[in-house]
C-alpha cells in the first residue's frame, strides 16, 4: 500500500514507506533504547540490530579496522615497497584517472615524501590510452624504475604487466579479478577470485591505506616510526564517497574520520579546490560527491589526466591554486559537453520505454570522458543499471553505473569472456567496456538478461522511499544531529527521507530561475522552512506556489541551515502530493 495513500505524487511517483519488518524492528529498538523512533526506523532499515545501535551511531576506526594481512599478498606488497624506500630505488606510481585513482596515488606520494622519497606519477590518457596499464607505458616505466605500483587498476592487465621487464610490479586494486592473475610480484585486491569477499566494499584508496598500515607495522617491528596515517584519511574518505563505495563497515569510519581531517584544512590541494568551489561550511559527503569529486575528475575526463592526482598530492599552495583553477575551468567545460550527451541519452531511453532491467544509450562521437557521468544521470532517472556508449571509428567505449543490490561489474566481465565485448570490467556499482559497434545491440540484450536474473528493474523508477512521517515540531536541530550520527549516507545507505502529512503552505516564493522556498505547518502550530531545488523543472514548483490554500503531503530530507551563527532546520523538499 502506498505511504499516506500517495500512489502518484505531483512529480509522478508512488511513495513507499517502511516495510512491516522494519517497523517491527524499529519498535523493538525504541523499547530497548532511549533513541527516538525516527532514528530507530533508519537503523532498522539499515539492518542494525538493537544491541549494536549505540556502536553504529559512534563508529570507531579501531573497532572496525580490518587486519591488512587478511588480504592476500599484503605482507609481500608492503615489504617490497619498504625495501624500495630503504634502498632508494626508483619508484613509479601508475594510477587510474578518476578520484579513486588520484587519491590512491596521492596517498602513496604523500607517504613516500614524508619518508624523504619521491615517485614518478603516471596517469594514462583516457582517449589515447584508455583505462589501466598498457604495454608501451609499462615498458617505458620499467626501463627507468625498479618498482611500479599500480593503483586502482592492474588486476586484469596480464600483457602490460608482462611488458614491464626488469621492474617489480605491485598491484593495489579493487576491481573484479579474473580466474587468473597477472604475473606481478603482488596483487592486493579484496575482489580477487580467491578472496572471501569480506572486504569487497573497499575502494582502491582504502586498499592502499591498508597497505600503508601494514608497512607501518613492519616499520615498527624494525624499530622505526612511520608517517602519521590518520592525517591521510581525508583522501580515503574522499575516494570512498566519489567512487560510490557502499558506506558500510569500515567505510563508514573512513568517511566519518576523513571528513574530520578535511575540516582541519591541512591538505593544500583540497583547500584550494574547496575554496574555488565555494564550500563555506564543514565538509559533508555531498561536498565530496558533488562539488570536489567532479572537479578532480574533470582532468581525466576532458583534460590532462594527471591533474587530479597532482592536486591531491602537492604541498605547494601556489601550485595547488593553479591546479584548482584549471580543474574548475575543465569542470565547467565538462558540464557543457555532458548536458548535450545527457539530453540525447535521456531522449533515447525514453523512446525505448521504462520497462526492462537496463537503461542504455549509444551515440556517434559522444565524448568518452562524460559517458560515465551521463550513465549516472540515467541511473538516477530510471532507478535501473545504466550504460552509455560513445562510438568512434566503429568502436564503442562505454561506462555503466548500477543501483543498490545489483552487481554490474560481474556481468560486464562475463560479456567480455563470452566475446560480446572487446574488453570490460569494474566493480558492483560501476564498470567500463569497449565493444565493436556491430555488437552493441547483442551485448546490451545479453547484459539485460544477466541483470534481470538479479532482479534489476523490479523497483519502479519513480518510487520515493520514505522512513516515516514527522510533524514540524519534531524536526529539531537535535533530531537532525542524531540522524547525521546514523550516517554518513550514500551508496548502500541511502539518506533518510520523511513525509509531513497534510501541511498548509504558509508562504511560497520562487528563488532564481527554478528553485522554490516555502514555509509550511499547521495553523497556529509549529512551522518549518523548505527549499526545493529545480522545483520549476517539474510540476512541483507551480503546484506549490499556486497552492490556493490547499493542504499537501510534503516529502524530503532534513538538514541544518546555518545563518549568522544561528542554526535552524529546513526540509530539502523533493516531492509533494495533495492531501
């Protein structure tokens, strides 16, 4: 049954409330603890037992930190890196061009610099070289270096690693592994076929961090103190959010602690980027995912591939300012290109219809640097795994994004094994592929078949999931702070949304071109402010502005608004329905 009876809201969505099981678990938790019922509903939805609620709300890294040695090849990888440091060997870092790759590279470069060592950074060009190591680059690096560390890539790079003759190669990755591993000295990857999957949710930067923890342990055993690793968690938190890693287990602690470190504004590259992006509050997962992440990615998408890693690893404020300005400009250019591809892709998907387990679009000349972010837009619009492919000279290069609970990386890798793709791989939430243009239809049909077996497409694309209903008087600063303690929210742990039932619109005004601000409440009772971004891009803005005194159910996320040092609660309004 639709929540509050809303089967079709003003924006066309059905509202879905807590399941009976979640409601029962929340009720039991409320009786066993002093937690407010809204918090219990969040924790119950996330599968947190009542006995673990207190620990979940205050995650400690020391309690959640896995033993690095639980990953295969970890001790070998760390000892080889330390041998290169002590022997003053020539070290190269080969990194992917996204935020996770850049953060992973910056972790290593920063750590090595603290120990008085430098490393050569190599980031492949997305268009000219594509993802991951290639034969020419690895052979060139091997000719001039003793050790090559591949981060956020390398697990499937059999040929390129074999081409690195004369140098040892260590792989620190998280992408899905194949049945065989490349001939590297060490391959540390929680998604190797011979791992148990307990740490499969880690991003590459987290794997690098665990390697540095193991290196620190080996340094201590030899009587040497290593660098301060806690100060580097800003990079791990950034990569975890930007790479859409599920915010479960130690990932929650990485992000929580990383945000605290970032708030100290010690990393000059992130300070420069935050300032140019207009961040004027303490960092949140939203800032990492939507303000900082896209700018760091912009170099790899449409500019110079190593700009992001250089920004994150520099200790020169002047260089940081210059790199931040360049990335900000590239991000603006990226948005223009993305808009053109996004509009065409959405139109193509609409023509195919909303049924089926997969949303996909293909276009000649679509820039390979934006297909991933457009795939994310399709995923958000359809609530289905999405693939976007750009074709050039008969070859399609595509990127995919998935929804919670649906593994995209494994089916993509299976298609490559079946010969429908030239190559492909990734992880559960994101994947990349290369495909001959004449095989795209067959590949997408087969991918749809594999995703359907996982249940993709069974949740309506317009359903809005809610964690319950509140009255304005209950929406206090204290409650919002408690909700934040249940976070951070993101992949695998969606932010809570609440409905406010049968509210009167007391004041409404348009802000800018497409936003709406309202005040709502009950006559003579408590009232609450709300803002709806892009409200006039749908029917929501006009309907609420011209409310005519009618009552509405309102739904969205609660947040704290700080103005002149005063905190108040506002609703980030996402939907509404006539009461």
